[in-house]
C-alpha cells in the first residue's frame, strides 16, 4: 500500500515538526494492527509525505528520508495500568502543569482553544513522584476536518504526559518522542471529559527513558494505554532541521 499524506501545521509538537503522538498514531492507523512506531526524524509540516506498508512493516518518508517506521508488536509490550485518580484529582493536578512547547498540539498553553487538545498534566499529590494527570475535554473543533476522532488524535492526547512524568519525578524532561505503541480499547466521544495518567517506567540511560500512559473515561474506565520511549537530545550532535536548530541522536 502506498499513499500521500500531509501533517497539518497545527498538529505540531515542536514549532516546525509534527507532534510525536500524532505522527506515530497516524502511521499506526494507516498500517493497521498492533504496531510500535519509531520516529527516525522530525516530521515536516504541510508537505507531501509518502506512506508505504507491507505485511511486516510500514514507513513514512519525505524525499527518501525515513520519518517514522512501524513494526509489528502486540499488547504484551504495553504496561500494566495503575488505578486512575478521580476526575477532580486529575483536574487539580492539571492546574500545576508545566509546558515545554507552548504551541504544541497536545500540551501547548499558547494555542487557541479550537486549535489544540489542551492536555495539561501535573503531579498528583496523592500519588508517588512522577505520577502526573490531567483532564482532556474532547473538542470537535480542535480535532478538525469532520470532527472524527481518529487514532492519531488519541495518540496525541496521551503523548506529552509521558515526558512530564519524568519531569515531575526528577526534574528532567523526557525529551523527544522516539517510540510509541498504544492500544485504543474504546474511543471517547466528542464532548467527553477524560482522565489522562502518565507515570515513569525505566531509565535506560542518561538520555533514554520509558513511560506508561493511560486514558480513562470520567468514571475511571480504561479507554487506551501506551508505552513510550523518550530520548533527550545530544548536545554534541546538532543539526539544522526545518529552520530550527535541535539535537538528534
């Protein structure tokens, strides 16, 4: 299967590249089935991207460069999900949220109400350090198009909280999304208020960390869960990408 796809500018993470959850979710949806999606390079915005898939793998490329690659996986790779906080606990935690990317589609606090998901997560006072939560109100205008809640919007909503889990745990932001695998059990509906919980899993090295993230309905019923790999940029290896300077592996 081959097709051309575009990532709209408002589905950004850092200012000039796609939100990690959106890009991985888009590739996973197009590929079908359980997929772990690895981000190999920042995804450019508003340009034609080439999606190619086979029975074993799928890739998103731009001018021959691999942006994202999906491989088959299964739910055994996903984390066990802790009990969620209440809706009010999650709402209270979100009032103390940090924001690393003010214009990010998921967590940006400088994004217009109709152009972002406004997922703001902070430490839950009743839980161990690193357990962050917030409330996501599903807004049709923020999703765009026909208001259909595709997988990439759900993956976006549960993307950034995994980085903030590490920030809450030890004061170090997780960095950039390097891999994400999610399982959506049930899609929320437009207008729903959902609880998002994220927690740190393993520190693999100084720069590589994993997180678990889960999405619940307002009553605490599990809707989706994910595992993520975060990589903090290497300051010794810097490239100029899409007009901005940023670190890469």
